[in-house]
């Protein structure tokens, strides 16, 4: 069994950094963030689904979208970022993520897309969204 977490987070960072107009971070945030919107690639969870002939994992990753705007925040920025993530990572049911040379993504599915209630402060509205994908990963 190999560590797929590092490869998956790096690959998603590479893919999303190339298409999103907001900063993308892996696992943690820098000490001070000035952006009004950003994406954070976080929780990666693996479950062993190996057989006697192969090493496999059922791997889940969460992509968080965070936006901060005035009290008039409509959530459009958050939804636009989510739309770009979907069109890039999961444009069709047969989509996969290239994790070569050490891994092969054999299947990709949406697990959840959660939009919690907005968080309101006296001056800002924080609107977030959390998208989780499940990958069937073959360890070469």
C-alpha cells in the first residue's frame, strides 16, 4: 500500500490552480489570508478495498469553497467556483483524475455537496460550500 493522499492533494491543487481565479490551498491556510474567496483541499480519507491480487483504496477528498463579502453576499461567487470545479474535475460520469505513475483512478463519484447556512457578522456574510468526491484508486 502506498500513500495516495499526497499525490491526490497535489494533483487537485495543480488542476484547480490552473482554472480558478481564487487562491487554492492544500490542507491548511497561510497565517494571513487577504482573499475574499479561496478554495481549500482538505480531508482525505482512505478505506482499504484490496484483494489478494491488488492494492486498492476507496479514497474520499473534500474541497472547501470559502467566500467573504458584504452583508449583500448573494453566494454567486461560491456557486461560480463550484461550477468551475465540477466542469473541471467531474464533467461526466466517466471522469477520472490522472494519478500516474503510482496510482490509477478507476472511478470518480460525487459523495456530497453541502452548502451550510451563511455566517453573518456585523459587516460580512460568509458563504461556504463543501464538495466531496470518492475515487476508486488502484495502487500500482
